[in-house]
C-alpha cells in the first residue's frame, strides 16, 4: 500500500517558482481522481492502493510522470523513490522534480 498523503516532493534546484511548483505537485500527487468536481481526471488513480508493492511502485511512478506533465508542466519528474516500512508494508514516496522554465 502507498501512503500518498506522506509523499515527499523536492525540487532539484532553487527556482523562482519552487515553492509554488512543489505545492502544486504535492496537491496533484495527494489527490485521487474523482475528488475534484470540475475535473474528475485530476489526481492519482485510486487503484494503486490495492496493488502488490512491485506493481504499486511502477504504476505510481507512471502516474506521477503523467499527471505532473498534464497538470504542472513546469515540473519534470527526475526520480521517484520509495521508503518501505517493512513492518506494515507501507510505501512512502519521494518525488524529485526539476524545473522547466517557460
């Protein structure tokens, strides 16, 4: 299981818009599809919660890239890592972004 509420989002450089980009990315990555009334495609697919760890990692990574490309195009995903709590089996994502100036 992935704990998307505990996602750690980092920007790999100090950019003028870094706080805004990080905040936007965190909102995208901690929201599930269907939660935003006027854009039901906004957010992550909820199916990632019920997948085995290897599949959840892969799908979460793909979702990060896809959703950030769509909803926060200034950011590019450089790396997605996970910290695994071996006792509970919970994955805690860490997403590293780079800034794409317009």
